[in-house]
C-alpha cells in the first residue's frame, strides 16, 4: 500500500457505534409510525400540524393543482409555492418518495446539528483559552473541556433524532421539518463563516415563515466576529460593513425565491395566503399557540391593536438581545429560535424540538440554573400531551403487533 493510500485511510474515521444506534433508533421509530395507520391520525393532531404545515392541507393543494386550480384562490392552502411544487414533483414521480423525503430531511438536520455543536464548542474553547488566565480559580468547574467536543455534538444529534416531538412531527408529514432543516443550515453556515450558505438558509427559512427574518441579525454578528475577531464592534466600520453584506445577501436570496415563486402561477397572490395568513392569523382553530385563545375571547374592534402587539412581541426582543449578547451571537440566535417557537401565530411541537436540540451546547452553564426541580416539573407538565400521545401510540403499536 502506498503512503498516499495509508494517509487517506487514516483520514477516514469510522462512524462511532453511538451515532449508528441513534440513527437506527430515530429512523426506525419514524419508519414504523409512517408505515402504520397511526400516521393519518397524527396528521390531524393540532399539536403537530398547523394550518400552514399540515400535510392534510398539502394534499388538498396537490389535488387542486392536479385539476388546474390555483391552491391560493381559496382559504385552505397556506404553504409556499416552491414547497408545493417540490411535493407535486415527488408525488408525480412516485408517492413513496414523500416519506423517504421526510426521513432524509430529519437525517440531514441531525447531521447539520452535529456539525454545529462541534464548531460552536471549538469556538467556545478557543475563546475560553484566550481569557482563561483572567478567570477565578473557583470557576474552573464551570469551564468547557475537550471531552465536550465529542459529547455535545452527539447529544444534539440524539436530542433531535430521538425526541418524541420530532419523531411524531416526521410521522405526521409536517413541513416543519423542512423549516428546521433551513434553520440548522443557517446555524452551520454562520458558525463556519460561510456567508453565502448562511444567507441562503436564512432566506429559505424566512420564505417559509415570516419570523426567521430576525435571525439574520445574530447570523450577521457571528460572521462579522469571525472576520473581525477582537476588533468587532457596532461602531467599527468594517464590522458594520460585514453585517450589511450579510443582510444584503439575505434579502437578495429572498427576492430570488420570490421571483421563482412567481413562475408557477404567474402572480404574487400566494403572498397573502402565506405571509399574510401568518401575520393576520385569521384561522382561530385551537392550536399550541397563544393567538387563537386570546382572539376568540376578544371584541372585534380591538383585534387590529392586539394583533400588532402580539406580532411585535415575537420580534421585539431581537434588538435588546443583540445589545446585551453582542459577544455571544450564537446564544442570541438560540434564544430567538425559542422565542419564535413560542410566540409565532401557528406553532407546533416541531418548532420547540429544534430549540431543545440546541440546549446541550450550553450544558456547562446548567450549574447556574436556579429552581431546577420546579423548572423541570413545569416543562414536563406543559408537555404532558406529548407523553399522552406517545403512550397511546405505543399501546396501539403493541395492539397491532
């Protein structure tokens, strides 16, 4: 064997067994649910499918498109045109490609999160190494260690693959998985300093839903910090120019996606049915969000005022957090992912799953948490519906077998 071949062999590292088990468990659970009659039941669960991401509504849109009718003429379909055309093509080729597509989306998202965790931990360790001499000796137990370079990425991957929230969302064919994939790609593009990838991914996420528009601020800050290093500052000309380039790339990609969306139907009527629907929240069907309950109890003449207040609440925190966390843009971005998952007009469990998958990055900070028992109990109580759903699924699967 030549020296070059031996070198290439050394570079190729075998996949750890833990990762293989995670993929086997996560994909196996998804495949079992998708192939059973429970998939149809999950598609109608309000916790997993919103009016925007529901597969039932997607099938309605595909049926209307088959009959030559624009899905955006009525008030039934609210997914974006490019996603609609993607599933239309997959369905025309072979309907069996659709469950395979959702499995691949979750696989790719998990892999991207693994890379995000690895890169973020590496950056945090480098930053910690530059300032460790100034830290108090009492804080050494709170610092990152080299072991977390391997454990944190695997925890992130496992938290996403084996989370009941993502498993149920995938089995319900919720298009939230595509949205999570775009956000994960934006995270990876940011931590690697790849402006083109990061801006394209944030544009795709914003194209699907309005709220990720605010993600471009921490993404631009992160890329500027990688480029400028210790010179990064909001007052620095080069730093501001870098952030403007990132923001400009984001809006350029978004305009390109809007232009592509014009081609299938020859009009921009889809904007009102997608972005307008999310912003105006006319559908008050009970869901996981705050909008439906509040607005069903409200007098109609107060609706516009409180609609503006609720929508601003989802994006208001971006500027204060950018100022306070200017040295920690990834933590800023993580908080925004969680805030939008809570305050968006039509949230689902799949939105919260991505936020939970990013928590292991900050595992070294958990010692700062107070009232841990109370917080964990509140979280378990608030997710009691998930436990109930999974228990029902398990009992039904056992009955089938």
